[in-house]
């Protein structure tokens, strides 16, 4: 209305603002967010189209934009554009089971103080079963290695751990379950010779190895369920790429929304 008075009736800006009861600052204001909103929208769409980020919700997207990419957009703007693009993930309701609350796991104070390791299973397109051997550092939840093959006996587990130790250094303890690969004589002798303590959880208590179990869930959703594998080599290649993405790009709530490598002092 004020602009109509100025342009059509040749009324001064000050008089026009006084008539319609607005300030001159309001009259002269021009939005500068148009291009930024388009940039933010394109960024969100590109993240959703990335196979490793396809299952991310708003929280991970916002942490990635702020902490990894370094943009300063606040959460209200990002969430508004996120909702306008209809990128919201459907939340599946969970059945609540009443159970005793487990004791919280102690968080190691430094790198290489305690690692966790566990196995996962999947299948190739031809139906053959594959296994993945996952190792993480409990301090900042950094993924140290993912080994994929049709079979992973104790000798292969030892070889994978030695490859990690070559660049990472030895841990003081390794937490694991009571699988046959871990309780074998070869594994026990290797741990004894390297002065590494194997912390076995109680049978049927996976919550005692919660750090790597949570890592397994993320791996399952982010890459195992997202691809159909033709060969073991293809699965290993995707696992290696995803592990780099997990350590360097994927925000982690345990690290204040930063990827593990951004807060780790050992790299």
C-alpha cells in the first residue's frame, strides 16, 4: 500500500509510511534470503539423494550442515525448508517393552583405551551369506575397520585386528561377545602375547556391548540395506567407502553432533 502511494500518487515515502502505520525501515527492507533458501533446498535434496545419507532425519542433516559443511543457518530455517520439501522421515512407532534399566556403559577417557568388535550377516544377490567384522573405538565411536567375506574365522579376525594395530596402535582392552571366533585358543593366545585384555560380555546381554551394537544398526540402515551386492569385493568396496563417510562426514550425537574424526586426536 505504501509503495502504491509513492508510485501512483507521488506521495513522499515518509508520508506514505505514516498513513499506513509502518516504519521507513520496513518500507525499504528487501529480503536477501531468496538465494540462500534455494541453496539450502538444493543442499538438502542432494543429501537425500546420496545413498549413504538417504535415511538421515532432520537432526543429522542439520548437524552435517552446521558442523561439517560450516554453514551458519539456524535450525528454524533449515527445518522450515526441510518440511517444505517434504523430506520428513516416517517414524515407525515402537512397541514399548518394560525391562530393567541396564547400567550405563563407562565411556573411555582416551583413544585406544577400549575397542569393541562384533559380527553382522547379510547375503549376496545369489543367496550366499556374507559376514562383516566391525571394530570401533569406544572413546569417540570411531570406526576402525570393516572386513567382509564369506567366512571370518578366528585367524582372519586376528589378521584384521593386526592390520588396524599397524596404523592405530594397540588397545588396552577389546569388548566382545562369546562367539566361537573370540573364545578360541588362537584368539586368547594372541591377546595374551599382545597384552590386550578381552572383555567378554554376559551371554544374552548385547546391551553390555552397546557401542558396537549401535554402530551395527547404523551400518545396517546406511549401507547394508541400501545395496544389492553382486560379489564380496563389491560389498567390501562399499563398506570401505561408507566407513570413511561415517568417520569424516556423518554427525554423531555422542560427539556433540560432530563426526568422530573431527573430535579424535588419533588419525
